[in-house]
C-alpha cells in the first residue's frame, strides 16, 4: 500500500519528492503511574499522573535530479515548523508534534539524500473530525467520540452575565458582549486578541467519556465548539 505523511495539513511530502521507505511504528500511549507506600497497608497505592510524550524516528529519502542540496534546505523548515502530522493510510487520525529534527543525513547518490527525522509527539491520537467546529444549543447532548476526556475550545454567544454548563463543568462569564472563547487546551479566555480571564469564573470545560448535556441561560443563544476528540 502507498502511504505518505502530511505535515500541518499543508505539505504532503510525496509531492515534494520526499518519500518514506517504510511506515514508522507509532509508540503506544504510556501512562505515568506514581506509587506510594502507606505504613500498615500491604502493597502500594498507585495513581495516574497523565501520559508520557512519544518519541520515534522516521526515515526519509529526498530525491532531486537538479540539486538535492537545495531540496534539503527547502524541506528542513517544513519539519522544524511542524505542529501536526498525519499518515495517509490512517487518514482520520493526526498527531500533535512537539519537535521534529533532521539528523543522520547521507548522500549515497548525487541526486539522493537519506535522512532521519527524530520526532516527539504528544501522548494522544487526535480525530481529524474533532477539529471541526459545530453549533450547540440549550439541551443538546454531546457524545464524546474518543476514548479519553477532551479539552474543547468553546465560544459562547450572548449578552450579559451568563453561566454555562457542559456536563459536570460550569463557568460564568461576566459582562459577556456578543461572544467569548473559553479555550481548555491552553487554559485561556479571550475575545479576539483580548484576554478576558478576569471576567470568567469556574471550571475550564471538558468532555468526559460518555455524554455531556449543554445547559445555557436565556441570554446565551448558542455555543460553537471545537471538541478536540482524542484516543489513548
């Protein structure tokens, strides 16, 4: 089967005459488990401290009959500036990139470079559909499409002071003026480029596993949600 890698949903490397000789294996998600000994109790108590980043090496061949050195200089920034990657044989899933670094360059022929990209990924597999915005109104029930809780980006539309509930999580926006965005990924609240964190009280919302009911007051017309569904 032919496969390719897509970086930042923009660069499909086969179009750049950059190829993967083999499909890289994505490491499994690994949970960080902490253990504590309690006097008088058999064994230990364990608790989860989140998930570890994933590291892998991806091999590439770059081909250019004219000047393969220029080719390498042009594609290096693509890797350096990578924020997401996706493989064409698993098109509905993407990975968030923390680092991609070109190493081990070798030129076996004048028109060919072999090289490796050392890659660090965030712990989760993300659903591409989870990046699509949808509208929610009062009473809607949203089903988590992944296998782990997600951190959505929620834009609230309305006026005045409003308390919004998404499943078990509630927050209150004071002096809501047309719209405000609550970003649970980066723990920030803003309207456009303006930080409005002091106007928001309560919890950054999550979509827990299962269903979450939307509860809106009468002065909020609707929400726009990017759910960021993810798998472990």
